[in-house]
């Protein structure tokens, strides 16, 4: 079976890597990895640790281009890939423009589409933007839907998707996380070595990530103020691996570049990021993947959003939606610092996103459907 993986960004790379590796271990598959170049550096750094190399590399990014330019370029370039490779199926993951274009291009060529991480919903087209709608559209296109949780499956069924076309798998990010934890050797990872020089175990580490389009402008200004206030406390250390997007990175460097107690660093490879999560007291983030991973590391996540398509984590109590107001961020962090019970309550839960066997389930299904 000739399987084409279309991958554009870091989370897609991290979450598809376990499936690619699982396919590569079995004789039944010819795996072709197409990286679209949507977030090239972040994707390459995520693949590096698993020795995954893209077979096809597109270059769709151009500075200042809008979503329509990006999508139209992706469709044109992916169509050529489909003609050249002629795959038996296309696998896409999540909700990015690359995911949407991969699914749509395959549909136009009548090639079956398998969607990994299907059925997550906010039902608000503006958040996450444009990802909520991307994911919904891919659900209209896909032939098979790999839903991380039962809740995701129910959302798909409510939208009229046949139960036989949905497989509940868990989230492959937990597979990736567990692979990292098993294989990590801090002594031989240069990024971790570097982190060890700034990480201060005597302080409480607040690990921060943020890159969502909806938070640009007002949201990030509030976050900047909150981080300044928190970092002024001697017991706190803030480490913030920046995203490559200049619209997020530049205001952060301008406002926080010289603030004592705050370390702005380059985006980390996955292994180093997992190591840093494991050292943190808590995580402040607007990332989707981090909400899924942190419960496995027993770390609370304060989510810089009003709503999330990862409701399971909110219901389990492992993450808390706090929005982006300065006061709320400062208050929620302080509460977890002083209230031991509240802290334990967020960290002693089992992870609703699975047990690290999602990739095996997905590949078993692919083999059975050959
Ligand atoms: N991540 C990483 N290095 C970093 C920051 C995050 O490897 O410096 C990982 C993180 O563990 C998670 C994924 O990247 O698995 C999240 O990516 P991102 O926040 O870009 O996207 P989202 O999850 O919001 O779609």
C-alpha cells in the first residue's frame, strides 16, 4: 500500500511521526512523506530526532502572504505531487492549511483520505482561526476518521458521519511523548545541556508558549504584562520558547528581551521541550498539543483561550481556560503557587488522550483495510 503523508507544521510532524515509524516497521507499506514547507524549520526539527526524512519538500511559504495565497499554492503544488506519486491513500493530521489542502487535493483526484485527530470542535469559526473550519471541512471530505476520544467520535456522528467510518484511537501525541521519555538522554542532547545552564531548580518554572492568531495584539500585550509582574517575584523563573512567526516573536523580544527572570529562547526540538515541560511547575500556553501532553507529565496547563476543542482536558480538570487578561493570568498562577490542593487536583489525573498506542491502532486499521 502506497501511503502519502502530507505534513506542514510542527504539531503535524510530532503527531504523525509515530504512525510513519509504525508503517515503516511493517512490510505492507510504501511510505512517502511530503512536507509542504508551511513551518519548515519547526517541522524539520521535530522529525530530526526520529530520523524521518521528507521524500518530497514543497516550498509554499512567502513572507506576508495571506491564507488564500497559502491555500491556493498548496493545492496547486500538492496536485502535482498526487499525479507524480499516485498514492493509494493520503493521510492528513489535524487542522492546518496543509491538512485541508492535502485532503481537498486528494478528494479532487478521487484518492481516499484518512484524517488523524478528527472530531475536535469548538463550533466557533473564529476560534481557533482558521483551524476550526479547516478541521470541519476535512471531516466532510475524509473517508476514514481517526478520532482521539469517544467525545470526538460523538461529534462526528452528530454531524452525520457513519459510525463504521470512525475509529477511536487516542491521540498519537501521547505515543510521541512516551517515545521521547523512553529514549531521552539529557547528557547527549545539546539543547537540554544548554537548558540546564539556564534552568534554576530552586525556583518555580513557568513554561510559556503562545502563537495563536486570535491572541496577536491585545492578548499578547496582556500576557507580556502578566509575565513581567510574575517574573518580578524572586521565586519564579519564566522560560518562553518563541514561535518562528515574526508577528508573535518580535513583540515578545521587544517587550521582554531584557527582563530579569524571563528567558526568551528559540523553539526547542521535541525531546528538549518534553524535558523542559517535565521540569516546569506549570505551563501557560495557547497550544493545542500542550493541553494533551501535560496531563501525562502531571503538569497543570493554564490555557490562554476562552474556549478549546480539547474539552476532555477541561472536564478532567487537567487544564484550565483562563483567557488572556493580565489579572486572570497573574491570579491563576498565584493561586496554584499557594494552594497545594488545587495544584494536586490538576495534576493527579489520568490523561484522557490515551495510553501511547494510538499509532498502532491506526496502522492496524490501515492494514486491515488494504
Ligand atoms: N513544542 C516543541 N517545541 C517548542 C514548543 C512546543 O516541540 O519549543 C511541541 C509541543 O510539545 C507540542 C507541539 O509542539 O507537541 C505544539 O505545537 P504548536 O503549539 O505549534 O501547535 P498546536 O499544538 O497549537 O497546534
